[in-house]
């Protein structure tokens, strides 16, 4: 009887795990490398085309702020376009902004602020979001 209950539990868990369509991923960007910026945009585009309901967030801290900084981003048009998608968010660490002497006015439209980028990433992971480090 214990084996049957155990197997039934495994089957139920497997069914629920594979039946769930939640696609949530947080991208961690700390690099100012233009190849990393392009990769982040490419991945956002690819995932949103493959799974339009996917929730994605790019969290930038350290040197990663160039992705969303006016005059520095090499993909600014893409960032502005993607930020209009309700399932995609670009979030910048306020600690990093202070360290780089940036203000909200220095950021592209649609970019959001978070108090601490590392805490934002950890919070998303605790909520079951997948984690991708953007580094080519």
C-alpha cells in the first residue's frame, strides 16, 4: 500500500510539474560588455516569441547599467520597445546608480528602479523564477 501511495504521489507531482506553464526568468546583468547587452536583448526576444506569456526581468547592477543608460546603450531602441511589453521588466539597482552618479533621468523610458539589485535577483529566485547570468 505504501508503494502505491508513493508512486501515486510521484505521478501526481510529475504531472503538476510538467503541466505548469509558468515561464518566469530573471536575467542578471553586471557587465558593460556590448556582446552581453546584445545577448540579453536577443534572449528576451527569443523567449517572448517562443512563449508570449513568459515573464522576464533583467536586473542590472555593477557595470550592467549601460544597457539602459541614455547615450551608452547600444540597444536603446530595443530596450524601449521591450519595456512596453507587460511581461518584460528592466530593473536597475539604486545602489549601483548612486555609485555611478546616475539619476532616473539618465535611464531609458520604461526602466524601473529597485533598492538593491542582488536582493531583487534573490527575491525572484525565492518566488520560483529561473536564473540566468548574462555573460557571453
